[in-house]
C-alpha cells in the first residue's frame, strides 16, 4: 500500500466513524452534505485499502478480575526480528511494540493470574535466544485509554 491519499471528506468520514462506528450512512451523508452512495463507496474504499476496519470490542467476563501488564524486553538488536516472530504468534500478547531506549520491545497483555504473567515474562520471554532482561509493569488504574492506539483484549 502506498501513502494514502485522503482528502478532507475522507478525514471527516473517518472522524465520524471513530466517534460512533454504528452511525448510519444516511446520517453521515446528511452531516457531510453528500449522497449516501458517496459515503458507501468511500467507506468501501477505505476498508479495501486497510485504512479503516470495523470490529466489535468485547468486554471481559463479568466477575473476573483482569489486569493490564506491560512486559519490557531488553534484547540483542539483531535478534529482535526473531523474537518478534515468536511473540506475535502468542494470543495472550495484545500488542507488541519495538521501542528505543533501555528496552527494545514492549509487550502488552491482560492477565487474571499473577503466576501466569510471571510464567510469560520469566519462563517464556526471558528464555528466548537474545533476550537479556525483562521487566514487568502492572497497571493498577487506567486514567485514559484510546482503543485506536491498540486494542488490548
């Protein structure tokens, strides 16, 4: 995919859908002063070009206590691609981000069992070739979180 060529209408359309993905094409068309056909074709093109995606965000099971954790990984630079290939396949890791600074990678996960989190960080990640150090940070309170940054479920 090349750099997307979004005009003002595309940007406004994305903004409206980001606020409420269930908004009707008719309402969008009225708000943007265009036809429903224009809205429909723009949405179809944006989806086809992987510029937007619609997904249902589920809530966690009622009564279960889940926590968000970040596992910071310090590894050899040349091993990062191999480490990423292994970790990105793990369904328990909701986001995997290459970073700059003391740590090379940041893995985000949701857990409900501290032993399972410890096993992931210490047994699974730390045991990978090229990983020298892991540090786990547990979120105790989320003040603000925008799902457009990373969906962690």
